[in-house]
C-alpha cells in the first residue's frame, strides 16, 4: 500500500514538474543562437522596432539589413510583443518562422536615428500578398 502511494506521488510530482519545463520558449528568447552570428547592435542609434504577434501561434522573427545580412532574431509568443533595441541605421527586411513555414514581409522598413518603429505580425487571408514564402536555407543564412 505504501509502495503504491509513493509511486502515485512520484508520478504526480513528475507530471507537475514536466509541465513547468515545457518546450515552449519565452518571448525574447534567442532560440536559434547556435545557427546565427552574434547580434548586430548600435548603442548610439537609439532606434528600435517593436514586434507584435497577433496570431494564434508563436513566431520567430528575424531582422536583416539592407544587404540581407543577419541583424537579430527573437522568439515571440502568441499575443505578445517584444522591442528590439539598439538597431543599426539601415533598411531592414523582416523574416519570420511561423509554424513550419518561413516567410518574408514584402515591405522594406527604414530604421533612422532615434526612431521607434512598430511591426505587427498578423494573418489575414484577404491580405495574403503581404508576405512571400522563403526556404529554410534562406532564413538561416548568416
């Protein structure tokens, strides 16, 4: 009887703690830091980009400069937002991983000194032309 009670308690403890340490990342995590070069920071620009995730799933946002070189990436949970600070002054391309697909926003944004920019990630079937699909290799190139 005591052995069964102990087994049940251990099982419940295991189930409870495994739920606390799920595979889902936190907003702001650098989930692919092993696949990208170091982040590009410009502490003098005072430029930032706030990214809002308004869809029902988590996304990974990747920022590239005007030469399509890696700047920064970040994990953003659904319904949350994250501000990328100290961005270089450049034109940027926004790419993202959504579920199992990789996309790029057709619009190129300009980051100027001291500006606070906002990018809202949403999915609207009527506006599907805002993004185009890219390959996994394109997403992960340095």
